[in-house]
């Protein structure tokens, strides 16, 4: 005879790195003016980030696109809204997750300074990279939890718990600490690492 039990282990963790794409747009009928506007926006964004404790070394240009509406007008020789559209994205990559969080809450000040944010603004992505350091301890906790459940079952059934027959450590999951519809783990600074181990014990 044997019994199959599950053991749970959870740890609350905080993200240790943040990625934040900031995309902004400039349009004009003159390419040189559009280029000047996009450079002005870049400097404004860099100054904004630096004010929040994110230095230029943590920022790089990850995307630059120049579109000529006239070249893609397909017969429309009078494009509206400016002939040239320049999209540029600055990518923030830093371990100062608190600075990114604070800056992301103040992003409206960029709009007040004339920066036109483009695309769908999804906010920063927060990642936790210390999973491997947690695994040994959490597997031990989950196994101990499983054994406790098995011992209770054996006691309640009048049997004696034997050795481990099979064991499956389970899959580690990183979940949002605060569960809410439409909110993913990557958007939350605080997370929960979870593992459920399955262990089979013989009964004597």
C-alpha cells in the first residue's frame, strides 16, 4: 500500500531587475524639424529618468523608425498630420526597481513637457532572477510539508509510514502577489514563488 500526498512551499520575493520601454513620436512636414523634435524629446526623457535616479548608462536606444507618409500614400499626395513620422524607443534596464516604479508613476510629467508618448503604454516589466537560489530550500519545505500530510494520513488510517516510493518536485511558478484581473506577474514588483511537490510513501 502507498499514499500520494502534495506539499506546498511559497516565498514572497521582490523583483531585482526592471525593463521599461519608453516610446515617443515626432511628426513634421520637414524631416529636419522632425529630427530636431525627436532629439529634444530624447533629451527630455533622459533628464526625466536621471531626475528619478536612473542614469543615462542604464538607458539605450532600442528602436528608431522614420516613416515618410508621402512615400506610402498610395496615390494620396496630401498626407495629413505631418509628412514625416519618427518613432524612437528608449529601453531602461536597471536593478534599481524602486526608481523605475517611482518614475513610471510620474510619466505624466513627460506629457506636460511636450513629449508625445507613442503606442500602447504598458509600463515597466519587473523580473526576479534569484529563483535558482531559492530552489533547494523550497524543495525541502515542500517535501517536509508532504511528509507531514502523509504522517497524518497514516496516523488516521492506523498504518505506519514507510519510505518514499516516488517523488516529483513539481514546477516552480512565479506568480503576482496581488491577484487582479488583467494584471500579469511581470507588471508587479512583488511576487510569490510557488512549488507543489508530489510524494508517494509506502504504508506499513
